[in-house]
């Protein structure tokens, strides 16, 4: 049976990604950082649906915790077929009020974690004959967002990371791709007022905001198509194009 590990896999987009892989026959490991109550609730919810995901707690921006998490993973599973680097945070602030601590937190969570986790699994994927790494970026990493400079820059860096690593690992049958969501219905957008949300919807050609399941379907496609690598797959209903 194929395996997938989803960082930040117990909430929002990560939760939808994990469920989609479970529904398609994968054994899934759901990483979370600190909210054990929410993680257990997600696990119970999936159990009720007939699935048995494994929870692994680790701060994926911490090198030692990442090393420990994958040591635990490979003590149970022979190989990892798909890694989804989904863990992420946002920061809304004008640049003058963005502290260095906040900037570093955004980059540690959004970029450093993808580096640490990808580095941790590359050799295992190569030796097992291949694999798929999927990074979750953002439309703001492509076009930029006012008052979200740190977030936009981090997601842009993740896109560049994807393109470079894809070239590096392609000869070893390890594919690296990126999903770039537009406006998705998650708690990350809960700060928006009704008027702001309506304005956003009016700017989306397809006429609605996306669902986490839309992103999950894109991840499944990238995981299963063995001739796709180095791609940035936008999932935004035409927003920002």
C-alpha cells in the first residue's frame, strides 16, 4: 500500500489532502505541531469514516524534531511515496510593522520546513525507486499581496525551491511539484469582512472561492502522474491570472 505524510495535516487544506489520499487507498500520516486536541478530533473523524491515519507530532521547522519524526516514520513504513509540505502560517501587516521575529517565523514555517522535510526523505525515495514531493504555495507567491509581504515572499521562495529541486531529483525518479491555491475557504481567511470577501469573489473568474477539496484533488493528480515534475499548479478559479 502506498504511503503519504502530510505536514499540518489535521486542519484545513492539510486535512482535506489527507482525507483525499485515504479515500484513494493510501496509508496516511498526519503531522501536527501542538494542537493535540484538534489532531485527535480529526483522527476520530477519519476513524468514523473507516480510515486509520497515524498522527505524528513535530514542529517541522525544527531540525531535530523533523529528524525524529522521520525516524519514527521509517521504523514503521518501508518507504514514503508522497510527502506533502503543507504546514504554513500567514502574517498580515505592513512592512514597517513586521518584526524580524515575525518574518523569521513565517519563513521558518513556510520554507524551512519544506527544506528540512524534503531533505529528510530524498535518500529514502531515491533508494526505493522514486517518489513525489508536493509543496503547497499560494497565488500570493506568484503575484504578491499588499500587506502580506512576508507571506508572499515565503511562498515565492517555495515556488523557486520546487522548480530547483525538481531538476535536481528528476534523474532519480523523485518528482517535485507545487500547488498554488487562490482564495480557499479556510480559517486563514476568517479575518476578511463580508464586503472584503464579496470583493474577492467578484475578482475570481469562476465566481466562487475554492474549497480545501479542490486543492486536495490537485495534490492527488500530481502524486499519481509520473510524467509531471517542476510544475506550479494554480488552483484558484482563474484568480490573479
